[in-house]
C-alpha cells in the first residue's frame, strides 16, 4: 500500500512540470515588437504574455524584435531569431518597408520566404498586417496593404489585418514621434490582438 502511494506521488511529481510547460510563442518583428521607447515590461511581447496568462493560458512570449528591421533584415536573421523550441510565431514585419518606400513586390517576396521557412518547420503563424503611408502614392499603398491578406491565405496563416488598429494617429496612445505606441497604446494593441493569438494557441494545441 505504501509502495503504491509512493509510486503515485512520484508519477504526479513527474507529470506536474509537463502539464505546466508553457507554449513558447516568438514575436518576430521590428521596433513595434521590440518595444522602442517603452520599458521592457511594457513592450508588446511582455504585455501580451501577461494578458494571455490572465486569460488562463500557459505561455511564454519571446521578444525577437529588432528596431529598424525591414522584412529583408528579418529574413537575414531568421535562423537565430526563431529558436528550435519555438511552437508558434507572431510575424510583425513590413512597417519599415512601407516607411522607406521599398517596392511592395520585394517585401512580398521576402515575407513569402519567411512564411515558407516557418511552414517548413510546421510552426503556426499569426501574420500582422500594416498599412503604408500615402506619401508614396495611392497605387503603392494599395499594393502594399493588400499583400498581407494574400500571403496569409497562400500560407494558411492566421491574419491580424492591422497591427496598429485603434492606436494609429491617436496622440494619447503614441510617443512624440507619432509612429510608435506608448505603453497605453501597446495595451490597446494587446487587447485587440489577444483573441487572434488565442486562435494561434488553438492551432498549436491541435498539432499532433
């Protein structure tokens, strides 16, 4: 009887850490992910992790954002930006391409290459869209804005249409540069994107 109780206790002790192991999500992006101008605890991955935990999800968010990165820069660092134990990715790249007027065809091809590599690793992806400034012309903006939905559909990725939804152009939610959200703005982004990230978690849980 005592042996049986002992074995049960050992089994429970071994199972507990496995049951509590968080899902590791990599937030792969530029300054909007990295947390430019805000404290590390207020950056997008940190706030998102706290929100998801408050919703009952066991998660670990990895901040793989680098300020100033274009999509091409992200592709260049792909191998070390996405660790081997990653289980899902939030892909937030392209904003700097739009600011610099990079040819949307080039940005599309680069994001396509990143998504292809993520698919090869069987990692569920939430792709976040961006909108171009119209100083490059309406035709540029239309082509740029459309590519995110097209790429998500082509690769079977989840899509959050506009990362800065609810925040853009609101001075109360942005830093003085008008481009980067402040801590309050990041909180708005997290609140709006969280249901989409929960869909991402569901895709992870459904994997064999």
